[in-house]
C-alpha cells in the first residue's frame, strides 16, 4: 500500500477516489520535476565553476604571452 505524508499525517492512497488519485499523481509529478530541476541546477552550477576556472587559466595564459612578447 502506498502512503503519503502531509503535515506529519499519513494517508493511504489505496483508499483515494479518482479525484484524489489525480491530485496525488500531480504531487508525485511535481516532486519528480523538483528533483530533476535540482539535479540540473547542480550540474550547471558545477559546469559554471569549471568554466570560470578555464576562463581564469586562459586569461593568465594571455597575460603571460603579452608579457613574453
């Protein structure tokens, strides 16, 4: 039996009528989307950090070339 906890109260989803099931499915979808977006945010955040390091390294390399040239 599936359960959902709302405000510290547990509810049995097996007892839901059709309207309640649709709401429950929407909750599951929303939670799934939130997890997907959180994952995407984390990936993009790490990518941004990596690109910032690459940009810093490239800038330092250009400065070295200018001072050597």
